[in-house]
C-alpha cells in the first residue's frame, strides 16, 4: 500500500556500491599498469590501512619542516604515463616532485604534500607501477572527495584533532589540483612530450632535473659560436629527445641563419642548417615532416617559430552579439553581472566581445540560451563583413554548418530577404537548425545538397558565401592532430574540391543583380594550394574579378609563391595568422561577377 514503512532490518543488499563499482572500472582501466594478479587480498588495502601505512612511513617526517616533502621518492626507470611529460622538478630537491600537470581524465597528478595532507596521501608510485591506491585516480575526482570525507571522519579523527577538518582538507586538496591545472603546460604539450619521452630510455626519469641544473652552464657556453652536432648525437636525440637542449639548438640555428656570413661554421651549407632546424622543430613541436616543410616555405624563419608557438596556445574565446535580440553594451553588462570578464573584440567589430575568464559556463548562460549571442571565433566574423549583405537580398551560404556565419548574415539583413543555408553534411545541419531557432533567425531556408549541385538546385543569388572545406592548417591550436595527419594528397584533394565548389558558387551568383553580384571565398587553411591557387584558377575559368575585401587589416595574399605566379589582383585577398592577429589562420577573397556568360574556350 501507499504508506508502508521500509523496515531497515530487512533491507536486502543491493550489490556493490558506487565506490566499489568505480574502483572496478578503474581496475580494468589500469590492468596494463598493475603487476600480475596474485592473491586478491594481499594486494588490496583498505583506505584507512593505506593511510596508516603512509603515516608509519612518514614517522620521523613530522619533525622536519613541511617544505622538505619527505614522502616522495624519485621514480626509477620509466615513468608511468601519469607522471611523465609535464613533470617539472624543483632544482636541488631530487626527492620532491612538483608536478605541474594539466589534470584531466586519468592523468591525475600526485598533489604536492603538505603536513595537513600527509595522512591523505596514497603511497608514491614505485618501480613505475601504479599501486592499488591509485585506483582512486579514476575518471572523476568528485566522488573521491566524498570518499575522503567519509574515511577521514571515522576513527582517524581521534588522533588528528589538531589537524584540519576532513572537508577542509578535501577543499585544500581540490584547490591544489586547480592550481596545478592552471600550470603552464597546455594539455597537448604534455601529451606530446609524454609520447616523446616514453619512446625514450631510462634517461627520461631524472632528465628534467639535469636540465634545470644545467641552466647555468648553458649561459656560460653562450659566447662560443654554435656548432652543428655530429650525426651520432642526432641518432641519440631521436631515441630520447632532450627538449630543452633541442629548444636551445633551435634558437642557435635561427641566430646563425639570421647572420649566416659571420656565424656559420666553416664548410657548412645553409641547407645543412635548415635540414637540422626542420628536424628539431618537428621534434620539439611534434609536426610531421610534410606540414613543417610547407610552413618553412610559407614563413620567414623569425615568423615560423612565432607561428609554431602560437599554435600551442588556444585562441581567445570570442562571442558575437545577436543584434536581432540585444545590443552589445546591454549584453556585456548582463554578462559582467554574471561574473564574466570581457572586453570589446577590437575596433574592426561592432558586435564582437572577447572573454578573458568567466565564473559561469559561457555556453550555458541564460543569455546564451535566450539567443543573445553566438560563440564564434573572431576569424569567422570577417568573411561575413567582407560579404556585406544588404537588406532584402537573396543570399546563398553554401557550406553553412554550424550556422555562425549564416546567423551573422541574417542579423546584418535584419531578418529581411532570404538566405539559403546549405550543407552537404546532414548531421551538422542539426546544429544549424538549433542555432537559428535559438538566435531568432526567421529569413533562412535550410537545404542539404552537395555544394557542387548548385546552381542546378537553385541559382540567381545576389551574394554567395563559400566557406570551403579545407585541411584546417589555420586551426592547429583547436585540432593538433593536423600536425601529423596531413600529406600532399590531402591538400590536393581539398584544393580540387574547393575549385569545383568555387565554380559552382560563381555560377550561382547573378551578375545582373542590382545590389550585389558578389561572392566571398574563405578557408581556415593557410596553404597557398587551397587559397591563392584556387582563386587564380577561378579567375581564369569564369568572368569574375577580385575586389577589395573591405577589411582594413590582414596580410595581402601572395601574387608569387616559389615557382608559381598568380594574377596581380591577388593582392586584394587577405590572410590572417594566429601569431600576428591572435585569431585562427584564415584566408578571404572577394569576387565581383561581371558577366553571367561562361568563357567558352575553357568551360569548367
């Protein structure tokens, strides 16, 4: 019946609780780290037993000042994945390890010990094997804190009255982890270095220490001229790269190449230095040879290193005010009241805001959900500004997902006219529908065609925006996989598709339009093959000419690149780079179509 009371004595056991289940998950997860399974009981200690063991081990430690950190031993041999890479040890104290580490997923750092926390700490990892205590470091550390609280508050409390309360300890532990997470190693960097160091031999353990000690000697040697190392040393470098030494060598080689006549070693050619530099940059920044070779062709040396560095840090978070629903100053005020620290994006944008930090998730504020703004990279606002849509026009956005540019066009047109938002990927169109509804866009039709089917599907537009699919070499900070997973074939495949799409886009524009007849082509790639080359091809194949983009910053496009020569008007295209404009790498070209006829001799 409804009101029956539950008798606690008859309560049946429901199987393992949350903690047990969690540890079980972690067990399978960490199976490869654990020693061969012996006797189950011998291996598992209760959390309290672990703490007592830790206390016994730390016995004399109470007498010593806290900052000597007794508990941790240096790790012999190969480090387990969790503590390689980002580990930066303090010089001198070989025992203590400050792990500056991006805490995420299973890579749980060993938090720095302090006397309040010593009871808390699990045993240090020994012989490169994670012990049972580290099953705590499974997916979410949230439940750990609950468990700590429970464990600490029973019998341990009698002999810790003078210590902090468990909840304070848990809070302090969390603070330490958050501080650690803010450390200067970005997650990608630590992962790459882990991979590099893991390939290495046992040197990778104490390696960081030697570097910090070696800091002084390095400065002494600086007066000597730089000498290219012998091939044997190179081989050894490939085995276990010493990143600090490689970084020093990169700087030295760049220095030599800047003043090659006086600095070079007798009998060494420029190409030898460049070859060595390419190898070192590939190791240090984890690039494949193909992409790095391309970048070395594209940038002068001084800029190359700046570009590679810029790809290691994320771009600022930017958002675009949705002027269909609010004004920028009102939005800024509302977000500031929610604890968001922001500024206007720049003189060039009337609607953009840049977010420095926020106490609330910026993609889930009531303002976001009400459609007052769109999270959008600064570089994605530029093509729409170049397109300059006018009210009551017919506009085609050929590759529209996830709808940032489409909704920007709609707000510039004040929801008048009509926009056809097309994308070849049905999955990605879902996000477009969601965003357009949220932002209150009502002048847009969504279509799902391969862009190459236009203008057969529908043509005669006043303006067309083609944000072409590309290799993504401008957004390496968002997708580090690009560093190694692209080759010549990928670039040429993209370029071929881009040429087809661009001709279709041009054919979809009505040259006779009263207000328009314009087309904007853009990519988030910095490759000449996908940008100037594609644009130059279109100039030959169709009755279009390049016009200024109307953007007053950005670098001019190339009119010549290595053995290629492009039409001189390519000066009016624009390139944007992470290291110069602090936005994603981007390319924008604006065409005016002056005749609807297709040049007969060279039909596409």
